[in-house]
């Protein structure tokens, strides 16, 4: 089990090291990549040798943040730091060898299982980017424009462009600092919250055409089969944040979207809820976790069967509310 520490102590640990390797989670989102990029650049500004471990799941939409920051195969660090990773099982396959070797984790997930030697966890933070921000402040690093860009993307993507209920005053203050520094926030808001590929439009149509409801319309659930996704050439970017769309439907308090993994066809579920329903409690019953309003888990079996099991668990959760 991890030893809990605060951001100042985490900064002290990083200050002691000369070389640091930073890990991101599988199917990386804006928070894990933005947090890793900001932390890496900040450590480099201090004269440290810091790099981000190459993540095979990284897509071009976020890849630009890590240009020039990726570790070479022969890089041997003094410290290994994970950002925005609640469980060692969430590492990409290529990083599986780091299990049991992570020195420090910077995270905001209440479901963090404590796999790192030391854990700086802020359960009420909107994003891991807030934790990284606090560490950079403790390190007395003044962000430059690329660091502000990374921090803005970290906090904006995990708050749905500051619309989700997890949004904090600090997330707004980080965004304000980024705007003052000259970050083209309008461009990034378009890229991450408005622009859609033709495949994305087709995926959304299919998702809504297949959607089923239960609990008097309070639960909405749909799924996407891997053979169909592969047939249209869908990318991870095309599948990003689909579950959030279900919450725009009037009367829906719990939205569930399942997509089949390429490797084993297991169903990756994304669950979203309105207060007071707890998405993480639903997902914990299937070995997953996350936040009260947004969580995930993985289920075996055909998507239709997995959907029924999750909807039953969601109905039980709603009955408690």
C-alpha cells in the first residue's frame, strides 16, 4: 500500500532525483498526457533528465504535446512517476514491466489502489493536472507556453470544457493563467470539444439507434461491436467520451456505453451519472472504478450480455438514491 504524501513532499522527492520516467495510462486522454507533458517540461526546466514513456495507444490529437519528450529505449531513470493512473492494470501493455517499480503517483482518482511506493492523491481535484500544478508550484517552476498548453488541456478535457460537476475553482484559475500566458484556448476547445470526424458522426448515429432504456428511462445504454468499428476504420479518438452524450438526454440519470477491445473483445464500459447516483460504485462491482460522476470497468462476454449486467447494477444504484 502506498504511503500518502502531499504535493510539497512529492516535489521534494522529484527534486532529489536526477532522472525521471513518467508513465501515462492506456487509451490516454488529455489529462494523463497533459499532466505528463507539463510535469516533464517543468522537470527539464530544472535541469533534470525527464522523459515520458512511449505509449502505444497515443493518438495524433494528443501526440503533439509529447514531441521531444519521449524516452529512448535505453533510458534508465532514478525515479518512476505515474500520472492520472489509479491502478497498475491501467498501464499500456508495453509498460507492464513497471508493475511494482513505480516510486511516485500523482492522481485524483478516489479509487486509486495504492500501487506506487508513495501517492500524492487529491480526491477532490478536477484533474491530475491540478495535482501536477501544485507540484510545479512547490518546485517553484514558472510555466512557459508549452507547459500552460499542457495544463489547459489536462484540466479542460477532464471537466468537459468546465461543464462537468467535478469542475473546481482551481481548474478555472489554471485556465485563466493559461489564457493570460497566450494559450490559444479557442483552438483547443474546437479540437477537443467541437470537431468530429465523419466516422464519429456515424458512430454517434449507430450508438443512438441501438440505445436501450430501463428504470423508467433513467438508464440509457448502448454498445459498439468491434468488427463494425474495425470495418469503418474507427480510431480511439473517434470513440472518446461517448458516454457523456447520453447524459444530454432528458430524464437520463445514468448513461452507459460499451465498446469491445481489439485484443480480446472484452467490453470496456464507460459510465456517467447525475447526482446523487455514484458511477464508481456501479463500476466497482465489476472490478473497475473512477469518480462519482464518471467511471469505467471491463466486462467479459458479448456486449448485449455485458449491457444487461451493467444496467441491472445501475438500476440497483438508482434505487438507493
